[in-house]
């Protein structure tokens, strides 16, 4: 498992060939947490081998689970009737953003949780006020002291929760807390990302009663207990988008297998508008052919089914060398423009308005440079930039990329990229 280091990419390359998409990072993490709601065995397949998954495995083991994980399969069994702990160590709380789902899990199983504010990707402010407000509606009292959060309940009770914003993690926390709560919980204005659907389908296969899946409101009838199950993790739509953008930006030709076309409509639209050709072979397979020169494109990131914020740093490198002028507005993480700043070091012409958008005037070429991937998608975007730049690009802080992409540089090499990883 790669820990830290840098990618070294030689540019002026067109990617060609086939790539197979791994299981979704943003599905496996909540599903691993929710597995411990049952005391029976949970078997998961299509599990991506990622740094974040390994950190969460260690966290689950720390609170009393046995986790066997190899060859993209994971077997999780809670060894005790309850969890071994109702506390999340500071190290785990801060090492991985999704430690935040221990709130829902521990309150459901232990009626108490002690943890620290979660860490994770470097995307600017990431408050968890909606998680805390919503769990309070289910009967939780929170105390906070600095970074420490202590939640207690005499027993979770269903309620109607109207989310101010359809937060992904917040929706997941309420689902995990309410599936075994007393009575019915209605959550309005939920996040509708495919990874939320995957979590709901997984929980229903364990005996949960969740309806309204895929709509703006979920109705969850609490059940006494959940049984074990087997479940296959859905394909990663952001990894798919990354290879689509890599094909489009390098003027390559990539056949992308084991994905799911229905998750990709907005991304396909953008990549086509940018001048690439997309052939949908079947509902799991697409072929993307990049043009000689990309066209400018304006877009705004928003909640699903709109353009995902995670795809923004992956499309911007292509726009940096497109014909004409593009405007990109970020409505989810207003300051998520680390990739734009780094691209300017490579000769791009990108201006940040200081609020939440960038204006990009396409340049002829990017030049190899030393850049830094502040978060995992910025790292992936900079690798794409390196693939089309003149000369050598070094992407530092590549630990971030390994958090969310399985065998990234191996997959790229199979497509003809000249990329290597250097451990620091
Ligand atoms: N927000 C609040 N209060 C809250 C919760 C969220 O104000 O209580 C705000 C956030 O500050 C942010 C927005 O709502 O501005 C969206 O946050 P959300 O809670 O939806 O995001 P998340 O659950 O923390 C997940 C993904 C992210 C992805 C976002 C948005 C996982 C493990 N993480 O984060 O993925 O960017 O949804 O789609 O599912 C990535 O994969 O690179 C990544 C960062």
C-alpha cells in the first residue's frame, strides 16, 4: 500500500486501451460503518483497495470488529453483542472524514458517542452542524468542548427531519442512526447520490425498512435488529469520470468497463460539449474518444444529479487547454480551486474571482512543472494535466490520490501513460 510520495509524469501522451472501474470509495466507507449495526457476518464484494478503506478497517477493528480484507472482498463481523468502545480516538477521528459516521453508529448501538471533529480532504470549511442538529431531533443531547463531541441518548426515537441542505454524510448519519430507532423517521431534502442508494439497498438487505430510495424523501421504519448480508459495492462514478476526462484531455481513446452509465449523464454531457465523442456500448461500458482540440465549456457544480464537485478539478485541466473561454462555478466547496492555482504554475491562464468561481482562458500548451495535489481529486486532475503537458510534471502529496483511486498509476500505465510513483 502506497503511503506518501509523488507521481512523476512524462507528458505529450494520448491514452489508449481498456480500463476497468473499481468499487465506489464513497459507497464502501458508509457501508463498512453501517455493517456494525448487525452482529452477524457481512460480506462485501467489489471493495476497492484504498488508503481510506484501510484506515476505516483499522478503526472498525479498534471498536471490536473482525475485518478480513483481500482481493476486493471484505468480511466484517462484530465480535461482541455491543461495540467494544463508544469512543473514537483522536487519531482516527482526524485521519479520515468518514469517522463522522461513528456518531450514528455508536448512538444506535451504545446510546453514547465520544469523538473529535473529523478530518479528511483539504477542501476548506467542512462543518457537521446539520449532522448534529438532525441527530438531536432523534433524541440525542450533544456537548462540545473544543474539538471533542460527546453525544448521549436514552434511546433513539424516529422524527421528521427537514434537511437545510442535502448533505451526503449527514443523510448517511441519519439513516444509520434511524434504521434501528423506535418508530418512523422521515428525512426530507435528502442527498440523492447513488452512494446513498447503495447504502439504503445494503441496509434493506439486512432487514431495514427504508422506502423512497432515490427520491427527495426517505421514510425509515425502525426495526429491532439487522441480520448479516452479502452485498456488491457499486462502481465508482468519480473514477469513471476521471478516465473519461483523461481520454478527452489527451485526445485518446479509452474503453471504460464495469461502470454504470445511469450515474454519468451530466458528466457525459459535459465531456461531449467539450468536443469528445462518447459511445455507450451497454449500461456498464462506454468508449470515450478525445478530439484534437477541446472546446471551452461553462458549468456549475451542484448536488446529484447535477455536476459533482469531485469532477470539477478533473475537468478544469482540459478547459485550461481548450479553445476559448470557460467559467466554472463551485457551489459545494466554494474554495475548491487548488487545481486551478497549480495549473497556473504549468502555464494555464485561470483567474479566481475570490468568491466561488474561476475564469479560464485556454492556452496552447501546459508546461511540465512541480505541483502539489492538495486533495485527492486535485491530485488526479494534476496527473491528467501532466499527461498532456510538455515535458515532466511532478505531482507532490500523492498520498491524497491513493486515498481514493485503486491502482491509479498501474491503470494509467496500462493505457500507455509514462507515470511512476516515488515514495518519499
Ligand atoms: N455541510 C454543512 N453542514 C453539514 C454538512 C455539510 O454545511 O453538517 C456543507 C459542507 O461544508 C459542504 C456541503 O455541505 O459545503 C457538502 O457536504 P456533504 O456533507 O454533502 O459532503 P461529505 O459527506 O462531507 C461527500 C463525499 C465527498 C464529496 C461530497 C459532496 C464521501 C466519503 N465524501 O462528503 O467526496 O465531495 O460528499 O458530494 O462520501 C471525494 O471523494 O473526493 C470527496 C471529497
